[in-house]
C-alpha cells in the first residue's frame, strides 16, 4: 500500500497540469501551430510544449499504468505480479530542432519509485534526420521495424497487453540506424530498413543479448489505394510485410515460451547459426468496427548442437493473432486515441467505450519432425508446444489523459510431452485464467 500511495501521488503531481488544461477546450494543440511564433512560447493541450520560433519544439510526455491482476489458479511462486503493480512509469521529452531533425528521449522510472527496477530503463532515445519525405535517417535506440502490434504505442492498443506472439517473437527495441520514408506520393506506402547492434530486447535472457548484428526491413501502408477500381473500404485496408536476419550467440539461447503468469512451458534450446523472422500484417476498419491480425515465423539454426555435436533441424517459433473490435459508445478522433467528447468537461460527455476480442496462438517445434519428440534442449525433434490465448476486453476512453481497461484472458497449453511442465505447474493444469484492470494516465 505505501508503494501504491507513493506512485499515485507522483503520477497525480505530474498529471495535475493536464487535468487543469483538460477543462479548457480550444487551446493550442501540441502540433506545429499555424501562426508564426517569434521567440519563446508555451503551449499545452495534449501535453506541455515549449517552442522557440520554428527552430525548436520540446514536448514533455509522461505515462503511468496502474494494474490489478488476479490469476486462477493462484500463482504461488510469483506473488509480485498477483495483485497491484505499477507496470509503467515513463517520463520523457520529444520534439524537433528546425524542420530537419526530430528527437525523443524516454526513461522508465519504476526503479526510482521503489518498484522492481527494469533491466532496460532507457526506452526510446533517438534522433531522426529528415531532409526529404522519401528518405530519412534514424539513429539511436528505438523499435526494430518488425511487428505491427510491437510498433503500436500502448496508448493505442485494444488490450492491456500485447499478444503472446508479439511478446516472444517480435524483437522490440534495439540500438541501431535505419533509413525510412515514403515510397510514393502521399503517405499510403512507407519503407523501413535498418542495421541493429543486437537482436532486440525481447529476445534477451535476463538482459543479456542472444543475437548479434541484425538486419531488418519492412514495407507497410495502404497499397490498394493505388488500385482505383476497388471499393474505398478495400482501398483503405492496411497491409505490411517485414523480415529480420542476424547471427545467434551460440548456446542455450533459443526463443522460449512462458504463460502470462510466468510459468515456462517451452525452455530455451541450444542454437548456433542464424535467426530469421518473417512477418505479415493486416488491419481494416469501417465505421465502428475493426479487424486486424498478424503472422510471425522465426527459424533458428542449431548447427553442431545435437547430443553428438551434430547439426540438428532448426527450431521454428510460429504464431498468429486475430483481433475484432467494436466502438459501442461515443466517437473517436482520427488518431484512434482520443474520444471526441471529453467525459470530464463536455456536457453529457462520457468519452468512448470499445469492446474487443483476440485469439493468439504461439507454437514451438522442429523444422523436421523425424524420430521421437523430446523436451531435451538438444533434441533433433523438439516436442511440440503450443499456447492458445483468448482475450476479451473493454476500454473506456474518458479523455486524452485518462483511460480505463478491463481484460479477461483464458490461456490453454498443448504440450506433447507434459512431464517437465507438470513439475513446475499447479497440479499439472494446462488452462489458466487471468483478470486485469488498468488505470492509465498519460500525456
């Protein structure tokens, strides 16, 4: 309880200016204003923004997530995540220096608040040089251009957490450089291509990288807009394709699988060679309804990793998810993040309410299934393991600064050799329920 009170007080102090400004509609936005600005100026609508003419813009941003979680059956070996937790406490700045440079610096502050100290406290730290629309260069630490859900901000997710597929197969943030821009006129199709020092923080093992230099590329947007005879609802469909490749650190460093309650059902296996990802993305929205999905496949070579130091078939990690959403009440702004009616300031305003459902399936197996399946990390035929998760959620967007979410998740495991998992699970159960409630404060 002391931690909860301390976290709430700090969040309230940081968000207090946002609460005041939310009561004054019609103020300047944080986007570049239409009028000319001379000298220093201050703007505050979505967040505090400091300006110096057209030469400098610095926006202050903050994000706090307060979660209440309950697991069924109760998880006795990880009590820290059952109950209240402060899952995010991020503070940062972002903006522009002249019209050619964008920048962002963001840090996770949970360790400062006495919560569990994150292994990677620095989040986005980068500079983006943009001389032209068709070619820009980004350098620093940011998300590898792979995964639609991974590259979507938490503020715009339909659920409290990303899918298991994204959490374990997408690379996440890493240090590197990337070329990106528009392929044609307009913003309907974009490209990203970069080189990164390691394979991304999502594939780390206790903060230690499992992959070396990694190359990534992605093309995404609305390519069907260029096909004039198609209906508009089809033309506005979002599509994307992405890939990464990079060498592995030899050892027991393969991708693994854990339940939402942190029980390992597929452990790291011995790998050596290359890790390669391919991904497909899809999203469509019409009125109050939306559909989206993603498919990811990862192959990891295991050269000389058999029990006799022989080559064994690659480990394959494959997953997909599909999401359907319905805006039940209210309307959203075009950014998909803010309700048109503020629940605190508009007369008869209640914000917006959305319901959504998602199914994600994550599977681990050998590229060639010859011989008896085994859970051994050096087995030629890795025992197939699968995690299937249903997520049902409701989100109440009160205004730009406050969002409430409630999710229920049912996780079901399929394991062709259950002995190893039974030793660490509760009574050998393969079905788990998780209930989560979140208060999000952000500016």
